[in-house]
């Protein structure tokens, strides 16, 4: 019988053919994906850097306004202005009006909404586009710091960030809120940056935002705040680089993240994009390739299966038929399928087996009859052997005046003959055999008060059918050879089990002297030889009946007992092959 059929071989060949193709495609696809990811990441980072430069340009332009305003003639005049009584005269009012007009013009010169404030420490006044009011020098002194200052603010329900820039004239003066000639403050809020983020997102970005660790996040107006929050939790694990492309996994989905730092403000511009969106065309190409591979494999499998059904299965049926015929199973038949060369061979095979079966049936029937006669002869050998032992016991008890034991033995003999005389059956339930053994042990217990026994047989074993008088010789040997010669011995245990494979094991154990390994080997050889006076008929008879009834593997086994003596086991298979063959033949006859 071949180890692998034709269908399995063809499927193996098809698989081996496509494995190199799939590996090469996978390598090529990985290389392409890596290159595309790198190029997209570089392109995205360059676009972020360009956008960052636009934002920085606007911020730098706003930061240059105070330097321009400080040198304006009207502001220089305002710088040297002093009042008596805290009120402006008409010329001073006109000067303030001109300054406010210039502040308004300057604020309108940019697309960003901003506010300019002109502080005069000598007047303790601050001039803006629409107002000229007093201010608190201490509060102003706390606000003046180098660089851009960022503070949180709320406008309605919206949280915004205020960016402030202070320019002091003259430069480097101490306590500028009290001693400077002029202070110009430029202020704008984060909504200007939001407007640019919205426009940047409309150009094809996924979800750009600004982030600074000590302040927070400036979102675009359509930003996914939950996803951005998860993104920042991932990014805050390690310090952010000034410019880089990273891959971050969120909820099992990878994202490509591009980062660019604004050195002007210290804010990071971050944009992220799902890798699935970037690699969608490649994934579509992969699906098309794998679908093509799968289609070809299915078509190859169908072709291999058709060849397997049309050729391999008929050949295997013929091989199995010849194997069963070799095992003397003459009931085997092959069902022809279709009208081809293999159906012709199947029909001729069936005709050949019919002729062989007709030739062997009569011879095999005669063999069965001989086998049945030998079984009955072996069974009959047990009866005089046991009868002799019982009579010896009755004689001994009568000499001792033990009439109770004589009466008990007489009852036992009557039960024994009642049990044996109705054994027209070849098989009896094991529970009847066990009950018979129990009567025997009770009689022996009367003879030996130290004798005790335990029967531990599961219910599923008691319903099995066995040959009559197959257990009693084992118990009798345990009493005569294991218990009687040793005054300190007196326990017999009968146990058994039924294996999942149908193997039956019944054990008879004693705590007598037992046999060493040499003795057990000698007993094993005697059981395999023809019966002699030295061997005795008890165990040999049981061993022969088990092998005739079941198979050569069945029989009597011995081993050391945990009780200290000898364990004698009956081993056979509940469903031996020979019995099945006999039963099949009987039905066929």
C-alpha cells in the first residue's frame, strides 16, 4: 500500500510549485512597501516642514512690527510726552488718535488677527486700536519676558492659546514697566494657527495639530480628539525628535506619524495617517494576486481530484481487496463504478473471490467443527480435576468430624453439578462464574479460618460472556499453592478491568510465597507446551481455551502481586478478529 495517494502527491507538487512564487512575490511586495512608506514619509515630512515655515514666516512678520512702530515719529513723540493732572490736551489727544490709526493699519496688514498695545511708563497709559487707558506696572512687569509667551484663555466654550511678544525701548533696560520709554506688545491667539491647519488639512493631510508638552494641543477644527489623545499618549513615552517619521500602533492599527519642530515657538507640528490608507493600492494588488493563486490552486486541486477519483481510488480498492483476500476474508467484494477498464477488473476480481470462497467454505467448516470439539474436550477436563479436590476435602473433614464442612461441601458439590450439568452453552456470564467461585472460596474459608478474599470486578465486566470454569482453576491454585503452604498468608483478591480497545484483564492475587522470575519463566514455557503430568491440567487448560476462543495473543500471564504473593491474569480481547471471521462465515453459510 503506498504511503501517499496520487491526490496527495499532486497537491504536494502544486503547493511546492507555488511556494517559491509566493515567497518571491512577498519579498518584492515587502521591498515595494518599504520604499513607498519611506518615500511617503519623506514627502509628508517635507510638506509639514513647508507648512511650518509658512506659520513661522507669519509669526516672524508679526514679531517685526513692534521694531517698526518704535521708530515711528508719532510714537517717539508719545514716548517723550508727560501730563499734568492726568489728562491729555487737544494736541496730545490728536497724537493718540494718530497712533491708534497707525496701530489699526498695522493690524490690518496681515491675514492673521492680531492686537497691538503701546505702553508709556511715563504716562502709565496703554494705547490700543480702540482705547487709551491706565495700566498696572506690577502686572505689566510680570508679563514682560523674552521670546514668545503663551497662556491659556477661554472665549465662550472654546479654549484658546494667547501668544504675546514684548519689545522694549531702549533695549536691555532694567524694570521696563517703570523705567522704559516705550513698550510695544503684539498679541494673537491660536485661532490663526487653526485656520492654517484647516486649510492644510483640506489639501490632503489627515489630521494635523500642534503640540507642546507644557501647554497642550492646538487642534484643527475637525480633529478627532480621542484619536489624537491616544496618539499623544504613545508619543509621550520618549522625547520627540525635531524632525522624523515614526510608526505608532493604536488599537492594533499602524499609523505613520510625521513630526516637525518650530524653533520659533517651541511647538511641534504633527500629522498622522493610517498605513492602511497609504498601502490600499498595494493591498488591492496583493488581494488580486492571492486570488489568482487561489484560483489556480483550486483548478489544480479539481484536476488532481478527478485523476484521483478516476484512477487512484479504483487501484486502491483492488489493493485492499487483495489484502483482505490474503487475510482469508472471502466476503470481500468490490463495487464497480462506471464502465471503464477498472470496472472490468472489479467484476473479474469478484468472480474470482466467489470461486475461491466456494472452494474453502467446506474445508473451513470442517475446521470449525474440529475446533468446537476440542473446546468441549478441554472444558470436560476441568470437571474430574475439581471433583477430585472436593472429594479429598470431604474425606479430610469427615475424618476430623467437621460435619458442617462436609454438609457445606455437599451443598457446594450439588451447586457445582447443577452449574456444570447445564453447560450446554459454550459461554456463560462472568457473574455466574464469579458466584460459583464465591461458593468455592466460602467452603475453603470453612477449612482455613485465616482465609479471606476480596472480589473487585466492575459491573461492565460482569456482563461479559466467558467459557465455563475459566476462573475457578486460578482461585484453586491460589488457595492450594499460595495460601495453604504459608501459615502467615490468607488473602485472595479478584479484580479486573475492561480497556477502551476491548482488552479484558482479570487478576487473581494472593499474599502467599509467590514465584521468582525463574519460576514464572518456567511456568510460561510449560503453558506453551503440550499438557503433561508435571504441568497439570488447571492453568494449561484455561490457557488453551482462551487461545482457542480468542487469539494466540490471549492466555494466562503471571507477575508479582502487590500483596506479596503471585498475580495470575487472564488476558483476552472482547472482540477478537477470529470470532468475527467465524461469525461472518456462519452467516454466509
